[in-house]
C-alpha cells in the first residue's frame, strides 16, 4: 500500500478539501470569535448541507464536513451574509491566525490582529500550512499551538517576533510588527524555507540571522482547562466534534454573548450562565482532553482504520497524551504524544512518545490486542 497523500495545504471556505464523506469546509472566524447569530448560521449550515456536526480544529477554526459540490456556493453565500468570510479568497487562505482568547478592543492583541489582517498582502507567498500566533494576552498560553511566526512578550513586557523553533526573538514595536514579519518571511523564502514547508523544520538546517534571536519570550503558563474562566466558562468537545443541535441548545441555555475558539479544540462562552451541558467536557484534566483522533475510516480517504471508538476506550488508561491517527499524516495532532497509534493496511502501528509518522516499536496490531495491552474494556 502506498503512503498517505500529503497535500501541503489546509481546507478553507473558498477551497474546501474532498474527503471520504464529502467536502471539508473550514471557517476561520474573525478574531476567533462568533456571536450567537453566527453560531446559529454555522449550526444551520452543518444540518442543511453537511452531516450535522461542527468540528473544532487545533488552530481554533471550525469545520463543516460532508458538503457536496452543489452545496458549496450556497454555503459561501450564507457565510458571507453572516460576516464569516473574507471577500478575497487569497486573504481568506492566508488568515491562519491563532490569538489569545482574552483580547479586547484596542488592546495590544487586537491591534496586532488588525495590523496583520491588513498586512497579509505584503508578505511573500508562503506554504499553505504556515500560520501566525498572537500570544500577547495576560499570560502566555499558545506555545503548543501550530504557528510559524509568533508575536510574544518578553519577561519585562516587550513585544517580540519569534520564529517557531528559535529560542529567542527580535524586539519590535507594535508599529514595526508587520514590516518585521514581512522581512522574516522574505528571509524564510530566500533561504529555501518553502522546501521544508514549516519554519521549525527549516531552522533544523538553516542558520537564522542573529538579529532575530536577541530576546527570550516569557515562560508559558498552563493551558486553559474546562470550567469557569473569566466572565464565562470554558468547555471542550471530544475530538473537537460538536453536534449542531447540542451547540444550538447550549448557546440558548447559557445565554452566552460570544463563543471564542481556543487552540486544542476548546471554546470559551463569554458572559455565560452556569449550565449542565451533556456531551461536552466541563471538568479539568478529563481523559478525553488529552486524546486526539481524526475522523478515520470511512470518513477519510487516507485512513484504513476506524479511530474514535478506540480512542474513547483507551483514553482513561493512557497518561501523557493519546493520538489515534487513521494514517501517517497525523492530522489530529502534529506534535508527539505519549502513545500514538497510526493506521496502516487496516491495523495499527504503535509509537511510544512520538508522532504519527515516526518509527513504530510495534506493527500490525488490532484493537483487541491494544485493549489487552492497556487493559481497557
């Protein structure tokens, strides 16, 4: 069997990706936030044109699966009417921005977001998976989020621009932020970075100029967990999958003002009342929070195994992170997990403390063997 086809780009709204169960359309909400009307539009789209489920992504985006070619134009029109879509397809494809969820109008994170959105056209052409992180909130929390260019703060509160994979960054002012980003992006292109596809991979064999490695970022704080947070509450969804009817009911019962998306498939309901939310993760350190699984077969053409039922069974028995991947692409998690299971020819390869494409320690295991090894029912 040949290996999985790695496309080198992520689905978007204008350019959805075909999978085994139809088109995958990804929405990149502006500022990673949705008002109740926009949430209702996405729920309606998922039910009218997709499979009735919304998928949260690791980059704080939201996806609808199962669209048909015929339904794509209707989806775009409804997204545009709900202010969920850039008028320009090129801008929409580039707007891979992860931002700290505590942003407020006029504060640094918000100002950087506006400047970056305006300045995306000044950047050179970059590989489709590259993105940006604005980790400039009250504390640092986006260190594990997928991004190649990172705006962060130093220990003394100075703004820095750091290349992913470098230990230090370059001090900049907010006014210098986008010109400095364009300069770093041109260095990446001119030094043959696109051949590597991502910044961290490129820095393994390329020497970045010393001027870009002057100041260390402040230490990372613990990632947010489900439960009360600020003026609202954070919830999770197993594997990021949210039934549209459950989300519609949650927004109504909680009376939330906004839904803000957080990396690693969490979301923050601002101004929400305390509610019981069946089907959502509401407690910190729940085993399913550390379990990652793509849709698997038959929903994905690349996958040869079903994934999520096995991940649910194994999750309570694995400490340190679990990743069940339908193939070696590892779409659900790009970093290492304590236990990674990669589908191959209808069975699983087992990788300890690695990623879906790393060398396995055991090959050709079936779910019954795995459950016997890890003593799960």
